[in-house]
C-alpha cells in the first residue's frame, strides 16, 4: 500500500495538516472550523482514492496539541478512507 | 397450382439447345421444387414412352404428367408448330401412333399436314395447342380454322402465346389462349416457373381439364362446390327486399354500373357476418387516412425500455433531485478533546471509550453476499424438486444426489451467513457502544469526548452515490434504441417497399433535430437542460461546486414531471423508401392501405372499389395476387369493382352483376368458368359473363381492345 506523508504546518499562526499527494497538496485547517475547506480537502482525497490504495502517515508526531490532534485525526481518516475505498470497489469506481 | 403445357426433355432437333436434355430424376426434382403440378412433355417430333413412364412413376401423386409432342406442320408454304397432348391413360397407344407417323423421318425433317394429324390423333381426344401469332413458328388462321372445324372437340384447340399479358388479351377477344415455358435451359426453370399460368380451379386429370375447357356447367359447379359455398340472405335495400347470394370462401365479385346498390350489398354482408360474430367491415379506400392509421404523430406510441435493457432510473432520478450536502466533523472537536484531558477517575476506568470504532462496511458486504447465496441456493433446490422437466430428465437417484449436494452446500452457506451476520452486528454494536459511552462520559463530566468520525465516510459515500446515480442516468440516455421498421406495403416492382420507421432517441443534451418530438408531456427544452445538468453533476461529483449543479437541476421548468429517463425520450415517425424519408402520394397511400387491409389475417374481406386511385399495373402485379392468395387460404373475399383487372384476372368463383333498366333493378349471378350470368328472378334470362363484364368494367369491347395497344401485342 502506498504511503502518503503528511505534516503539521503553521502559517500566520494558523495550523494545517498538509497531505503531500505528489500533485497538489491537500490542506486541512485545524485552528479554525472551516467546513468548506475540509470538504474541499475531502473531495481531493476521494479523487485520490480512485487512483489507488494509500495510507496517510504523519511524518513527525510531536507532543504538542496540534500534532496529537493531527495524529488522531489522520488515524480515523485512514480507517474511513479504507472503508470508502471498499465501498467504491463495490460500485466499480476504483482502478 | 400451376400448369406448364409445353416442355422439352430432349434435344431432338439439331437446333435444340443441349440444356433441354434432362434426366427423369432431375426433371422430377425440378418440377417438385416449383408450384407446377401439371406438366406436359412435348418434345420435337418425338415421344419417348420409357422416359414418360419413368417420370410418371417418380412423380406419383405429387404431380400430373401428360404425354405430348410438338409437331412440325407444313401446309403448302406455311409452316407452324402444333402441340398434341393426350391423356396419360393413352400414353402407350399415343407412343405407337407417333412412331407410326414419324417412321422414316428424323426429328429434323419430319413434317405433317393438319389432316394427317387429325387422322392420327383425333381419336385420342387430345388437346391441340397451336403456336399463335408472335409464338413462332405459328400456325396460320387458315390452318387453325381447319383444325377447329374438323376436330371432334373444337373447345380443346388452344392458342399458345408468349406470355400472360398476350394470353389475357387474346382471351378477352374470345380466343382460348395459354402459354407454356417451352423450356430451353432447365437450370432456369425454377425462376421461370413463377410466370406460368395458375390454375384457378382444381384439375383432377387430363379429362377433367378438357371438361372445364368445354365450360361444362355440371363439372364446373362440382368443382366450385368443393369450396363450401354459403347462402347469404341479405336485406340491403330500404324497401326491405331480399337478396340471396351464394358466397364462396373464395373471391366473390360485385359489378355493374354506378348507383346500382353494390355498396349497400357489401354493407349488408358486413352486417350479416358481424351479427354472427365474425369480424367484418367494408374497406373503403381513403388515402388521407394513412397518417392517422399509422399514427405518425405518435399519439398512441409507447415503448418499454426494459425490452432494450435500459434502466428507467426511477430511484436514481429521485435520489439526484433530493441530494444534499453531508456535514463533516469540525476539527475543533478533536482539539477540544486533547485540550481538555479528562481527569474523572470513573471515566478513566471506562476503557471502551478509548477504543477506536471499527470499519463495518466489509462485514456488512460479506453478510449480504452470503445472504444472497443462501436464498439463491434454497430457491434452486425448490426449483429442482418442483420442476416437471427436471423430473423427466433425472431419475429419482440422480435427483436425490443433486439435492443432497445442494442441501449440504445450503447448510454450509447458512452457517457462514450466520457468522458473517454476527461479525457485522458485533462491529455495529461495538461502534454504537463506543459512541454511546463517549457521549455519556462527555455529558456526565462536561469534558468533550473523542470524536468517533472525521465525517469523511458519510461525506464521501454521499458523493459516491451521486456519481453512481448520475452515471446510471447518463448510461441510460446514451443507449441507442434500434429503429422500429414496419413494412407498409409494396409501391410496385420499380419503386420497392414502403416502410414506416419509428426512431426513438434520448435527449442526450446535444440533440437539436427539429423533426424529433418529445414522447411525453415534458417539453424538449427542459429535457435538454435536465440531461446537461446530470452530465455536469457527473463531471463535478467530487468538485466543490457540485451542489450548484444540483440546484440548477431542481430549478428546471417542470422538472417534477421528469421522474424517469422515459420522460427524456424523443421520437420521429416517417415513411421511407430504401431507408430515405418518403412522402407517399395519394395513389401510393391507397396502394399500401389496401395491402395492409389484405395483409391483416381475418376470415372475411369486404372491399368497396379497391381500385380507386390505383394504376392498372399495380392492381395486376400486387393487388390481384394478394386477393388470390387470400382466396387460396380459404378466406371469403367480397369485392365491388369497376375494374376489369380485378373482375377478370381474379376469376371469381361468384360474380354478382347489378344493373338498372326500365323494369327496375336486376341481379344476375354467375361465374367466368361457365361464362354466364343468370337473372336470379328469371333463370331463363342469361347474360354472357365475359361480354357483360367487359362492357360494364371497361365501357365496351373497344376499350378493352385498346389495352392490347397499351401493353403491346407481343
């Protein structure tokens, strides 16, 4: 299974999870509740699922709050990505 | 049943084509592959008894073969050919007579005079068939007059002409005429046989044929009565007077001047049959009804998409129109969880809350698969044990074996079904418990619980379902529906068949053909917008602006009327010739409507002046054969006509002639075989069928004669 790295990034005091897909990076905001940006990130993840199986791994897991949050969030996201991929297989939507 | 009075089986003269030679075996095979059931062998100046007898034996009762000869006649300078055909019963004596006559001659140098022919053959009561006019070398009128004068049975002298048209013309002028194949190449016989004369009345034997030629009334009536005639008692007129006619399950023609009540008689016949439970109506040509009959506007047009494996997409359309965005979990919930560490001692003891939820989709899918396998296997076992065909094919032991194996499989599948169900529900229960415990601890401690989901799964599945539904709709509307082709009828040998085509097409979003109409009440513009919106939805299933397109879909005018892809159908219907759109003329419309009427399978056909707007050639080539075909099938065909082509060429079993004179209306009944028409109120008053029909149908014998010029007198 392909591994995609992610990092916790801080820009102007705002924290993000940056997922490096190889193409356009996917960014999930952590500091603010911005559902549309999260949805936009999810859309990109769904498109990426179609291309092949993968797992997102946080490159560095620190002890700070955002690292803990990102680590937990990605763990759950990975489980759900796997579940969605299985469902997509049933509909013949993945390669 | 066809007759061929002129065939050759041997190359006798030096000028004869070698392709005239045929063995008895091939001869019989060839004849039986055609509709010819009476055939005369008439070689040049030769009769081969052995060959004849072998052919007769081989044909058995499948066809009649008559012995004959084609003789060279020489009277002074005049030379002609004469066929002499006799009864098969006289074959041996006939053979001896031919041998005696031709002794000392070769087929090339033999000639005879009419007197010699009569002296040798007239005792056989033969059929004399003389080459006539364009059929060369022909007997002169003087030679024929000698033959007709001196033979015992002048009605058995027939003139052989070159084709059916010539025969028709000569018959109309009072000459007994026929034509035969005079075959030169047997390889072409099958194709050529289609043009040979049809026998309108069944002919049992050579002798029977001669009696029919004599127009022997008893013989003819006996033959006609084989068709189970029916006495119709009608009251067609306002004065209540009774008209009784003998109707045959064959062709019954009504003719006479206009205004003599023929249509009223047909209506009375239709009423008679309808009242007796037989479908019957008077067909009247009305060319302007063609569009209505064929429903060119598609008022009653319907299509079952399932027949073309096209999904109606009822659920998909509904789901797409009702689709809405799914929320995602705020990341703040995760931050809050880690920010507020729970210090409750009791809460720390509840470890369940710290377990991550499990993915349950796969377990659910596995259960669904086993569940389906169990149901299918159980149904199959029931089918095997109940199905009579299976029981016929398998004996008890085999059936027990098959059932046992399948039952064992069912047991194992049932176990797997149960374990997969419990695995699935275990996950559901676990996830539910985790969620519940987290919520309760959050409620009791006031500290946020760890979120159970990022919201990705539900968000993604919502989008996936939108893609799946949109894709199904697009797949349906991108399916091509085969064109429906219906044969309307023939427009004659030159033009070919007129077809009625129905094209169905889904509005794909790009169809702009103005000739296409919407199949349903949904207008074309909303159809187009709908399909384009669905295509955009499919393209943008994972785009941020997806729900803008769904909003656009729901904003389309009358979108609520689009419940399935059926409402996205377009159609056009048109007449076509050779695949190209074609507008039949008024006459052509009449042609095909009449064909449609005759093409409908029923017991009684009642046609009022079917020739209206139709050309002679079309009546002869298409309509007359169709009418004859219906008659051969034992159907009752009643025709009122002013057309000689129909009245003469169909040779109706019954002819009813209506006329009006100083003493009022008269009805004559007869047929062309006896060639008379008898006044039903005064049997002594009789008319000549041929003369009367020609006079009435064509306006006089002169007019009939003109037809010869039109066709050419070949």
